[in-house]
């Protein structure tokens, strides 16, 4: 299973509509709206996108983004 930092998990919780493809689309759109001074946020989104892209849908569904 892919290891995500707490910041990456937080971003995933904020932007995920519940599917891997939906999260990828949401983060791609968000990155397009960032300004140059938001380079840390851009890098974080890039990191999440790389990791999520390397997963398959089944692995994504096993992530517990919203623990009880």
C-alpha cells in the first residue's frame, strides 16, 4: 500500500469525490488555478497525483480517508 504523508491525506480528504479518477481530475483542476507563489501547494498536489496515479482503483478504495 502507498504511504501518504498527513498533508497528502488531508489534501485527499478535501478534494476527493470518492473515486481515484475524480480525485485526479479535481487535483489537476486545482493545480491549474494556483498562482506562482503557491509552489508548496502545487508540489503537494503533484506528489498526491503521482502516488494516486500509481495505484489502481481497488487500492484506492481500500484507503481509509475518513476514519471513524
